[in-house]
C-alpha cells in the first residue's frame, strides 16, 4: 500500500467517528501497514496519557469570580413580586389603551366584508395569466 492514513483519519478511527466505508478502508489498510499501526498505537497512547493527567482544582475564589456573571440576580421576595406586579399592570394598561384607540363600528352598521378581499383564494406568488386576475375585485358602495 503506497498511501498512508493521515492523522485526522487515524484520530477519527480511534474515536469511532468514521462511516462504514471509511472504517472498512482503514481496517484493510491497518491490516497491511505496520507504519500506520505504529502511528495509531502512538496516538492511542497519547490519548490515554492525556486522560490519565490529573486536572487541577480551581481555587474557590477564582471559581466564584468566574461563575458570578452567569448567576441570576438575587432579589428578595417583595422585590420580585413588586416587579411582576408592575409588569402585569403595564400590560393591562397597554391593552386598555390600545382597545380604546381602535376605531369602533358605528351603531347599526354591518361589519365590512371588503376587508376579507385581501385574503383571496389566490395564494401569494401564484402564477396568473394576467396580473389583474391575481386580485379580487370588490364593489364598494
């Protein structure tokens, strides 16, 4: 075999990340190539050596300092409920103001059905023979 497996393929082979075809190719190559088998064994030994290293513990002060920006803000019970109450009151007030600002219908009039003409049977982007066929015509009185 003339072409050796590169480090990326050997690493993926060790991690069982190769697809079935690449796995068969690597198995066949490793069966006949002592140089690639030696490289694979060296790479495997390196990985086992790295896993065997002890990871040092962070000092408590540094760990607390790193976690502080991600901690939720500490609020007392009354402050949390106060903020929720203000938010609920603002939502209700906004809903009332918007409802008051919307124009109502005059008494005794029927709802306008011409607004529904916008939602015609032709979907947006449909192919039409002529552009005027794509829009509904509404007779307003």
